[in-house]
């Protein structure tokens, strides 16, 4: 519990499950993926946290057109950071095919852990472009080599710290922090 010597902001309770690679924070908004490793129950719990984000975008795990299956291939897009990531303050790196196929629900913050879903959904590609980011496209082969999986860092601003996730039993802890230990542990676990 004291790995990073920070208090836990929220414990995700079973049956909710969340993977750290699904949460990417920015200054005024955050993205969280939903799919094989993060479920709707976890998203519903996450939306009760008193975040200072104006919006949270829930990104649905997309299908790749080259995958002949009814389910996404976990080797292509296990979670959000396997096909999309932050390169710098205004630049994102991602597989454009998946970004354009990823449906995104927008939840607006009304304060004190109260988010409401906007009527219109969009795609991850359109959402990020509308936020003013440049997208550096990577091929499926490049994306499968995970070059875009830098550490998720919220760009500096307003003195806020990024969030990091910690896997625990029975739930998952969510703490403010720099995320570097969890990110390094996550990369080592997935190289095996």
C-alpha cells in the first residue's frame, strides 16, 4: 500500500477490473480504455472520483481490419497504451487505423465525482485532433513492437500529479503519483 508513499485515491472493487495501461491523463481531460482488461464496472466506479478533469473519454477497444475475428486480438491492442500514447505536450503517437476505429464516449465533469455522458460519441482520432494534438501515425507492425508505450505523464500544469495504478487483490488501488514504478513493472511483466 505504501509503495509510492502516497494515499490511495480510490479502490476499484470487484467485479470491477482496471489496467494501468488503460488510463492516460492530460491537463484538462483523461482517457480510459475499456476492453479485455478494464470493464464497465471499473469505469462506473472511476467516474465517481472527484477528479479535476473537465472530461473523461472512455475509449472502446477497437477492432483492427486485418483481424478476422469477432473479438479484438490482444497482441494488437491489449489496452489503450498499446496503440496510443503521449509523445509530448501536443503530439500523440498511435496506429491511425485503430484510432479511427476506437469509439469514444465523452463524460463531462459536473463536480464532486459526478460525470454525465454526452449525447454524441466520437472516435479517439477525432477527439484528439479536436483537442489540438498532432498525431504521428505508426504502422501495425511498429505498433505491435510497442514503440509508443512511453510512460504516461500528465503534461506539467496547475501543480497536479499524474495518477498511477496498482494491482491488488481484490481490487485495484488508484493513487496520485508519478507512475514510473508501475510503468516499469508493467513493461517487465509484458516482455516475458
